């Protein structure tokens, strides 16, 4: 990832941290400060409310951390992490067909840098979550292809098709599109009568990116 792209990514996450957990924590602080100046019964009520609100903010922070880097990717590699994700949705009643094939020169992480792995995983997760909420899309096919040039991911649901316009408005999908484009890749969303297809293409990481401890913690493993 270039310096400009890295800076854009950092700015985006800084904005999300400011807009979501930091504002929530700031509201808790203000509530407690105001209650401290009032009757003791107001303080007790404020503390109870603060405990509940902090639990929500902690859950939000955990969600953001997981979105930055799913632990399964480091523990299992890209392919096995996708298999585990598919099994999770299969248990919920969604039929998921996997066709995962990486080039022999690529390792279990697909030859992608960390941000690219996370983008692939999150794109599959977004598609499965969307399909799971629509009874018409009872079957999803996930195809991952890796070559010496890069990785192509195609996710297709077998339902009646989901509105491309609605998908384009989805916040999660737009964030993923930004992440993929910053990495030099592309994401195409298309919808037809027989289903919706997401196709992403990502370049492989350079040897310097994969071996740099500042970029890839796997290099120190």
C-alpha cells in the first residue's frame, strides 16, 4: 500500500473511532460529571446508566478491532478462515458452496498483505450476512482464485437477486470498496434475475510488504 493510501486508511479509521466509541465515552463522562453536582440519588442513577453505556461502547470497540483484523486470519490463514465463516452461516441454514484455489506459489494467506486478506474476508462476510437476511438467496457460491498476478474473489447468491442500488448504499460494502481500491484492486457489484454477484480483484503483496515487520506481524512468527 502506498504512503497516500495508508494515510487515507488511517484517517478513515481515526474518523470512525472519533464518531463512534469516543463520542459515546465522552457522553458518559459528561453525564457522570453533571450527576456529581446534583443529589446523591441522581449520581447513583447516572452510575447505573454509565455502566450500561460503557458495556455498549466496549462491544463497539471490540467490533472495530475485529473488523480491522479477524483473529482467524492469523491463526488459520485465509482459506481456512473462509471455511470457518461458511460453516458458521451453514449452521444458520444458509447453503454455502466454496471453491477456493490458490496458486502453488502462494501460502495459506493467499500472498496478500494484511489489509488485502481482511478485505477478502470481510467481503465474503458481508455477502453471506446479506444473503442470510433474504429467504430468496438460500444458496451462495464463493470462488477464490489466486495466480502469480493476484487474487480474484467472486461471491454469487442463487436467489431472486438483491437490489444493486441497495447494495451500493450499504455502508459496509462501500467501506470495503474503498479499502480494496486503496490497495490497487477493484470491486464490481452486479444484480440480475437469478442473483447478485460481487467480484473483487486484488494484487499480491510485494516481497518487501510481506517481509516488513512494521506491515506484517507474520514475518516475526
